[in-house]
C-alpha cells in the first residue's frame, strides 16, 4: 500500500481531515482502548468483591441486596459524574448483584 493510500485509509478510519489529526486520534484511541481494558478489569474485581459481601450477608440471614447501600452508590456516582453517573452506577450495580 502506498503512503497516499495508507494516509487515506487512516484518515477515513479516524474521520480526520489531515494526517496529523489522524495520528493524534489513532494514539488517543489506543489509550482509550487501554483505559477500557482497565475499567473492565476493575468492574470484574468489583463484581468479585460484591459476591463476597452478598455471600456473607446471605449466610448471616440477610438479603442479597442492601437498597440503602445501593442508594449511596448511586448518589456517589451522580455527585462525581453528574446525571449520566446514575446510569453508569445502575448498570454496574446490576452487574454486581448477580442473579436475584
């Protein structure tokens, strides 16, 4: 593939209008992909810790879900990230609850 074809392909893939912008976008996307991998790993870790908490709560005669705690988590995410934080927290809580 020629340099012109490579540049055209890169700019088409990134939506950039210049090779320089395409280079910036490509590098930033690589960083985002790495961050996403870390976020996924942290969510998986949170799911495992949540399972430990749920097992202990159930073994002690309690319920799997503590709604008051979930409200605290929702408020924490909302305060930190604004209204969209609530949606993120809801999804994360759903992942961490396991089967109810």
